[in-house]
C-alpha cells in the first residue's frame, strides 16, 4: 500500500494526456484509479509497479470515456429501414450538404435578395412541389410531428372522423388516437375494424367536423372480408361537405417503386391527384433522407399550419433542411437514383448478387468464428422496414451461423459478442441460429476485419 504513488507523481508522467483531456479530468481520473487500486490491494490484489500500471491505465480509461455512445454499427438484420438502427442511410450528396452548412453561417432564414428575414421552408418547398405536384409544402421534426401539427392547426377543439381500421400504433410510441387527443382534436371512430364504407363517414360528419383523415396502415394489413374507402371517393365526400381531406402516408414514396422491381406503393403525387388536400410523410423512410416530416398540399392550409405557434416548436433545423434538399435533388434524376440513393440501392440488390457476396465471404467468416460454430450460405427474406410495405419481403441471402453443440445459449453468446465489437455487428436470431442478412452490408472488408477480432478472443 505504501508503494502507491501520490496524485502529483502520476500527474508528472502525463503531460500530453493533460493537454488532450484537461488538468481537472486527468486529476479526477488519477484519484479514481488510485482508490480503485487501493481497494484492490486491500483485498489481497497485487501490483508490482503501481506507477507504471497507472501511467498505462489512465490514458486508456480516458480514451474509453471519450468514445461517443452513439456510433455506427453494421446492419445485418436484413431490415433496410430499421427504426432502432436510425432508418435511412443518407446519400453522399446529403451528407456533404449537411457538413457544408454545419460549420458556417447560412442563409437559413435570410433572403439574400432583399436582405430581410426569410422563410426556412423556401429551401425545400419548390423541390417538394416539383416532385409531388403539391401547391405548397413545409417540414417539421418527423411525421408524428406533422400529424400533430396538421390536426392542431386545422381541427383544434373540433372533430375528426377516422376509420376504425386505421387507428394504428407505429413503433410503440405513436398511436393515432393518442396523437389526436394530444393535438386537441376529438376522434370520431368510423366503421368497423375490417370494413368501413363511405356512408359511415357521411354519417359521422356533423357541425363540429373539421376535416376527414385517412391513415396509411403501414405496418399491418387486414385481409379477408375487408373494405376501405378510396381517397378519390372520400375526397369527393369531404369537398361536398366543405371539408379538407388529410392523408397520413407514413412512408412518403416519390417514385414508382415497381420500376425497380419493388412492390408498389402509392406515390405522394398519385395521392394528391386523387383530390387529397394534404399529405404527411416521413423523410427517413422510403424517401431515404434525414429524419423529418413533410406536409404537402393546398397552399391556404399550409399557410394556416405555418402560422401555428406549435410550428416553431416542431421546426426542422438547418442540417435537416440541407440534407432533405440534397436528397430531393437526387430524385430529379431517377435513372441514377439506384446509384445515388443508398436506401434504394439496398432495396434493389438482387438475391443472386447477395448470394455471390455471401459465397465470397464464407471462408473468411468460417475462419473467424472458430470450431465451436459452423457457417452456411442460405437464402432468406429481407424486410423494407419502418412500416413500409409490411407484408412484402425481398428475397435475399445470409450467412447463417449454428453452434456445434446446438445449445441456444451458445448462439446468443455469439450474437452478444458480435454486438460488442468495436463496430458492433447487429444480426437476427431465428430458429436457434444467427442470421447475417447481407442486404445492407456496404463494406465486406470492414465486416471481415471486425469478425477477425472475434477469433482473437474465442480461440
Ligand atoms: C412511420 C409513420 C408515422 C410516424 O412517422 P415518424 O417520422 O416516425 O414520426 C406516422 N404515421 C404512419 C402511417 C407511419 O407509417
């Protein structure tokens, strides 16, 4: 115990560490590590050269503390728009645009022509209108905020009929009835879970009705004896009663996905052309941009939304606006979109392409996982994710790891081990095996480098 150095003695050895982390943090760390060492010695631990131990230990501990908690992972779940993994991976152009405005002043709300205060929406409004046929558009923090703001702006203390089949919950925390309640609107439930008819809406409209709303039931599908009212019909009814029709589209799709061999999803332009007055959708789902919510449609309604004080609380920041505008500009060249938009690139990778990739990785992966496990190439199905096209899946290919013993705990241990790598590898557990769906793998060398660290520990 007497051999323990004093704080100053340790500090004396750490000039460069002090300049990197600051005097106070280093002293605090030395005190902490000294007391930990003292406690260890008290219970019989041994330390041959405490000074040398601390001089090695403290910079490592400080470096570990400096690691960001939010960091990149390798997504091998097969879900392209994985909400828990941050949804859309952004394009090079969007990233550059965001970096560009991050470190310098910008004309965010400054009109360069007049020299007066400008409107932040002007950086995206024309692009959204051009790509969707809307008269006007605005953005907020996310689509949940868009729905909240639309209802609060247009239906506060009034009634909004919604089909019972559309009272959905998305990702656990967003439930249409709860958002409606918080927006100050009264939900009038219409029809039945599986069937809603035009006459149901007609009957629900009264003197306190502010608008009609339709919600894209993005994360589930009712099948069998079902009926829902199409937008065209509902728009006719709404307009006959002098009401706007609002559609929460969820995943805002700007292009015909079937062109790329993907399942069809109505585009924002198609929905607006049916007579719908406003649509809301997310920026980081199928659109492939930053997290935000877009509200597009009739100019007079957008003006009312903009003047709501809540808009100020929900507004998008300059990074998001820059990233969204850059993403939208990519849509001007749909022929290149498969190359430029990572979301679309991931969604359109073919099973054959992924099979070739899996086979090329097989030997290296087998080498890394050691004798306790075996790996095989198998076909599987990827998901689009974020509630977009929930029933449709994409044929894909995976590296599937089984434990030699067949014990479930072994497989779980491997999965946890993969998560603990410097760049965590996130996989799916299915049928007692670890599935590494390669659809979202962008850099296979990087994966192998990570997996090689696995073998160091397990062999
Ligand atoms: C995803 C989704 C939302 C929520 O959008 P966020 O951008 O996650 O806030 C709302 N409505 C529908 C129909 C959705 O699919």
